């Protein structure tokens, strides 16, 4: 799957601000931060319809692989296979991934919560963008 086709978690409303705060204060990315910073739960609820704590408490179907408890790098690869990019611009897993992975996995697999709305992509817009880039490269020669 190409990177262009992936939905980026950091592009969802509020996620980039939380990632920035985790960059400034390492403890912000820890699960205990959810009690101190209600904006984390507000963001996950707005995006997926449940908080990280609610996702942890949600019953899992038989055969659940506990992917949300695996290393961030393992999850990043698994999310990419599902059509989601959960990395930053340097392709490192987001610092706040622990706050979002549970709700996102449950929503992706249809167990609990919902996925954020995504408008249909216009394939002609992508083609036009590619043609414009090719034309600019041609003109530079």
C-alpha cells in the first residue's frame, strides 16, 4: 500500500497538538497522563467515540491478538497494513500512540467505537497534482 493511500493519525483534529505536548513533556505520553490531562480523553472520544480507558475495559472477541499491547514499531507496521500511518514525519511511531492505539484498533476491527469520517478521495485531483508536478519538472530542464 502506498503512503499516499494511508490515513495519517497525526492529521486527525487535535492529534498533532497532543503529539507536540508529548514532545515537550515526555510524561504526557504515559497512560497516567490521561487522569491529569482531560484533553487526551476529549480527543480520543471526539475521534473514535471512546476513551483509551474505555477501550482497555472493552471486552475483546475470542481470538483477539492484543495488538494494542505490542511495541509501537510492531503496531505501526500492523496499522500500515490496515491503511493507517501512525508515525511522525520521520517515520517514528507517534509518542501519543499509546493513547490512541486501543480505540483505533477496536474501531478498525468493528469491536467498539467508530472511525472518523473520511471524505471520498477524488482520483482526478491526484492525477492533476501529478501532472502539475511533472510539468514543473519538465520546465526546469
